[in-house]
C-alpha cells in the first residue's frame, strides 16, 4: 500500500492539486451533484422495478439511465481526483475500502441488470409487475448504492483498518 501511496503522491496530478487546493472544494460540489444524478435516478428506477410508481411506464423510468450514467461518471472522475489529492488518507481508510468494494458489487449488479433485465424491458407493459429476479436486482442496487453513500460519509470519521 505504501508504494501505491508514493506513486500517487509523486504524480503531476497530485502536485497540481496541492498547489491549487481550492480544487477539492469544486470536486466536492461535483461529487455531490454526481450523487444526486446517480442515486436520484436509481431510486426511481429501482423502486419502480420493485413495484412502486406503477403509474409510470417502464420505458419512462428507464429513460433516466443516461442521467444515472452521467452521475456515475462525475463521481468516478471526482473520486479518483480525491485519491490523487490525499492518497495516504483514502487508500488506508476502512470506510473508503468498504466503499470501493460496494462499488464493485454494484457494478456487477448493473452488469447483471444489462444482461438479464434490460433486453426484456420491451416485453413488459407500463403496469406489469417485474419478475422476482428483477426485483431482487433492483433491491440489491438500492442497498449497494446507499451503502456506497454511507461509507463515503464515514471516510472522514473512521481510521485505518
């Protein structure tokens, strides 16, 4: 882990961010908006798949997916830059490590969605119940992403593993 921290700290990105420490304030705002797009969209999509908001068509809720992907992109870029700014704080932090593990699980869950659920969306009408498998994937998505959010909030308050 120490060699990884040294690698981050010796990068031009780290040096630039240290010289312009105001960038972390901008990144916090970008990360927040990314969370709003990501989690806001997923909340509607996943709750509809679970069985809520039945008056909203399946096609309409899945039109939110580009917003979710955009939010994830904002969080990915800003999150990586946070690590470049202070790798010694993030890489050894148990909250960050659990958060990254949950992000990987959420990504695998998203792949499962695209392989097994997304191709069948045209088969379901606006008021149809989703199959149990789709509901499980949606519930897992909510749990994983809100776990990511919670662990992100823990980072300033927990130490190393």
